[in-house]
């Protein structure tokens, strides 16, 4: 798919962060965009911001709820009758902790959004996309923290993103083997640190899935910057609009892996494979920071 003009694109988690930048770049490329986001206020704000910059609409969507995702699919197909680009992008994170110090609700919440949100997106949109017969693409947002190598103290988040990578690999193979006109890709946000809402996703955590144990306040990007400056470190942040443009170029080029500096991931995975071949823990324990 070289030309996005008049193509219909759906972006979950599209009211902020990477999702918002994807929406912006899709509109610039001439696509008609539908945003699904759990935050009504943020959705209203971004729709107002992009008003006049292209054809964009939105629906409050909780990707952890199958009925809510189905409503999004119904909205898109009633409005346009087609979906060409599906970005399963919404994601959340839990506090850093040893596995035995995580809580059941940490796992239930993060995996319901990050994993089941992708599954629900696939199950509600892809059959209709296949039946439509038009060229299309499903882009699932994963993370190098799990999709390539886990951060040891981010077991909840990293395992969810490892699942997204595995699901997408299976999806792509199945779409090809069954002769559909669809492709799939794993999008790894990369290129540097990312100033996105993932740092403060607890703002959207449902009360019925609240953490069962108290935890220290979750650091914000600003906190992280202050700590880095105090330690004499310079942080490299990736521009999100540039990252979104990179993602769209990856779709045009039909890449399965969409990742800046993907050669670094190749090196990491090669080292992990060598350790696995020696029956060792793939994570280099010398690189594990203490909580």
C-alpha cells in the first residue's frame, strides 16, 4: 500500500502519545481516520485539534472490553463500509516489581489492554477486512521491552508485549497462507526514550482492578529527566511525529518488523540465542539493575 489517500485507518489509543502522532501523519497522508480511545476528554481535545486537517472522527473505546471494540468496528463499517489500516496501538503499564511482588490485578489489567485489546481488534475487524477483499494492513504496537528482550523488573508489561509480537507473527503467517489480501506488522516504538502517556497510564486504571498493594508513586517523564540531569546524564528522546512517519514508511515497504535501528535488536537477539543454545538464562545478569 503505497498511497494512503482516502484509505480508512483506525487507531486505538489515538488521542495521545504515539497514537496521536500516527493520526496526525495519516491525516497528512490523506487518510480518513477513526480514533478509538478510552479517555473522552482527550478524544474530544484531539478531534478539535485536528478539525480542518482532514477527515477524522472518534469513538470512546475500551479495548479491554470486546463489546466496546465491536462497537468501534460497527461505527467504522457503518460510516465507511471498509477498513484498510488497523492500528492496535492502545497500551498500559504496571509499576516495576519482582514477579512475586506484582499483584493479580497488575496482570489482569495490563494483559486485558495490551494483549486482549489486540486480540479483540483482530477478531472484530479482520474478518470484515478479509470479506471486503481490499488491500489492508494490521499494525500491532509491541515493545522492545518484551518483544526483543524483557526488562527484568517489567515482567507484567514485557510479557504482554512479548505476547503481542507472537500473536502478530502468527497473524501474518495465517493471512499469507490463507491467500488474503492483508498483511500484518509489528511496530516497535524505538529510536530513543519516548515521552508518551505510558508513564502515567495509572490515570486510566479501573477501580475494580486497582493494585492490591500500595506502591511508591510512579515516576513521570519529568521525574526521570530530573534524576538523569542530577546524575549528569543526557537523555535522547525520539520525536513522535518522526516515529509515526517511519511507521507509515514501513507499511508502504511492507515490512513485518517496523523498528528504528533494528540492527541493535538483531544483535540482542543473537546474544540471547547464544545463551539459550548454552541452556543459560538469556538475560545478562550483569545488566540487571537493582530495584
